[in-house]
């Protein structure tokens, strides 16, 4: 279970003051739950995801993971406690091959075979043979990189995975597969997923939907209750104000 | 050979035992072992230290190993090795130098390798440099490579210096005839107070000749590196040089690419980039459970692979 308590994150603003990016967020995300976080651009969604992974540190408030206070823990410590993070804009590495990255993701103890690494790539719709020995560098397109990023998260298979806009930059055909990937991840394990997304079809397969705007939780609830309101034109404005 | 020399040999030539094919192993200034084949002859020079390696025309799928190891502190040597490769050959040449210096005096190996390559031949040349030992004496290597490539010949040259060489000044010069091609890949890492200077001078003299110089370098601690790449396009030709360097700690790196077109149809490109390890790269690997130091190690190892 992930608990966010009175979470705030400020950055220095122009001049002397500060700007609130995350403003007193309180949220509890239960185990084995698929939570979609949505809301307008610039509302603080990606920052919230980074706070959970430890890439950013909150100005105040606490983050508890299965009852343990992880607020002061490093990214590495959180990763080893079972939290994963898929970047919105995946990182490129000269010289590190797709195979190497998937092996690192699976963990040093697993000594992942090439065949198993290929399975993870196939799951995200990449023809493994063509990619496994390629470098994760500028020769890969944005969409390819994005799918490899998702494959690294599947390979990690941790109790909590946070995806920051996984659909961005992915073509329509792959998007259908992506939906299947998330459905399968949710159905075949007891792991929890947090997916930041603007896509109705991703919101539609979630258990819970959280709307974040202006750094605050505007609404939270079951998908069945939330989705109709979000989709009904004028109504949705109330979350976005 | 003793254990230290055997370890050096393994590092520079990947050899656990005597290699197949032709070889000449030089240890502490003297040739300790040699083998020639029907197609590859190795002859000791009479006028200066070094050997002539003569490869008959039409020699295919054969290799020559000529590693050098130095384990005696204070030894300084200058060696001239000349390679005569006939027409229509396809050979692999593995050279390399390992210095173990546990004494207080400098140990130094300077080598001049000259390649005279005939027509339509393919030569793969691999050179590794390695230093070990914790003495105050420096481990110094100054390799010089001179290449003359005949018509339609192709040379692939890989040089690696990853560890333990205190000071190196390497120079590579190549002249290419019509249709000849050279691809040079350099991997260099310096640490501590090491200095490394690597310079290339390639003359694309023949029509449709081409050159590709790729350097990947990492400088850590207080080390200093200078990379100079000159390509002269003297005919219809294609030349490309690329220096990609990671700078860490208090190191300093200079990359000085130079391209000169002396012909309207010379197409020349240079690229040079120096930067520290991107913060995003470290963060990504930390989200996979690596510590910051482990992440850096993976990034550097991958970069130099």
C-alpha cells in the first residue's frame, strides 16, 4: 500500500518567492490496484510520479510504502523495495544494448537468458530478434525506445510500477497492444500499477481514477463513477478549473 | 615466462597459451617465442630492434600475434615492426603491449608499426595497451602507426587502452590509394594523473577512398586527454571523424578535429562531443536498483565497449 500524506513540493519562482507544484496531496493507493492519474498539462502529475520514485524530494509531507516511511530514501533504496518507474521520455545510452538494459532491469541475481530477454520485448510488440543486440542510442525511434522502457518495467516485475504517460509517442497499432500489456500486467499478478495518462482507453481499464490539477487532488474514485463525468464535456471542466 | 608476464599477455592479446598461426612474443626487450607459417614470415631486423612481418600475397584467414610485455622496472625500448602485406590477403594482426611496473623507475615501450598493404587486401589490426603494478615508476607507451593502403584494400584498426598506462602519446598516419578504405576505432580511458594524446593524420589520396575515425574516450580523476584528428581529402573521397568523450571528476579533455578538402568532390565530416554522464542516465539505472557508483560503472563500460 502506498500512502501519500500532506505531500507538498515547491520550486523557486521568478524573483524571490516559491511556486507550489504539489499542494498538500493526500492519497492512499491499495495493493493490487490499477490507478490512473489524469488531469490537465502542468497540473503536477509527472512531479507526483517523480516524488513517489524519489527522483524529486518533497518540500514537506511523507510517503509511506507498506507502512515504511520512504520519504528520505534514495531512488536505489526505493527501487530495491519494489518500486519501478517508466520515464515519459526514456533515456538513451551509447554502448548499452537493449539486452543489457533488460538484464539490469531483471536484476543481477537472475542471470537472464537472451531468450527470456526476448520474451519481454515480444510482449511490448517488438520483434525481439531485431532489437535485442541494438544499442539503446539515438538510432532507436521515440516509439521504439518507449516500448523498450516498458519492457524494462515488465522485466523488473515489482509490487508497484509507475508509468509516466506510456502512450505518448506510440503509434495507434502499438497502442492497442499497449492496452493489452497493461491489462495482462494487472490480471496476471498482484502487483499495483499507477499510470499517468490522458487516454480514455487507459482510464477505462483502470480500477481507480485520480484527477490532479493545480497540484491538488480534484477528484478520486472508482473508474465506473469517475469516467462518465470525465468524459461528459462540460462536466469535466469542473476537474480542470 | 613468469606469472606476471602471462597475466600481461592475457590482458593485451587475450592469450592463455601460444596462439595458433604466426606469432612473435617479446618480453623484457627480447624475443622469447616465435612461430612462422608457410605464408607468414617473421624476420628479426639487423639494423635496429624490431621485426619484419612478411605476408605472402593471397594469404587468407590467417593471423599474426605480436604482443610485447615488460615486467622489469626501468626498461626502456624502442621497437620497429614493419608489416608487408601482399595483394589479395585477408589477415588479422593482433599487437599489444602490457607493462607491469612495481619499481621506482619508469618503464617505457615505444613502438613504430608500419603497414605496407598491397591491393585488394583486408587487414584487421587490433592493438591493446595495459599497465599494472603499483611502483612509483611510470608506465609509458608511445605507439606510432603508419599505414599505406594499396588500391581497394580495407583496413580495420581497433585500439584499446583502458587501464594503467600513465602516459601515452599515440600517432596514426595513413595514406590511402584509390578505392581504399580505413576504419579506426579507438577506446581510451584515463584515470589518476594520466595523460594521453592521440593524433590521426589521414590522407585520402586516391579516388573513392574513404576513412572513418571513431574515438570513444573517458577521462576520470585528474587525467588529461587530447584528441587530434586530421583528414585531408585530396581526391573524390569520403572522410568522417567522430570523437565522443565522457569527462568525470577533475579531468580535462580537448578534441581538435580538422578536415581539409583539396578536391571539389571530397566529402568530409567531423563530429566532436564532450560532456559528463547525463544525470538522466544515472537516474534511470538507479530506478533499476543500481547505486549511483554502479550506474556510472555500467554507463562507462557500455560506452567503451
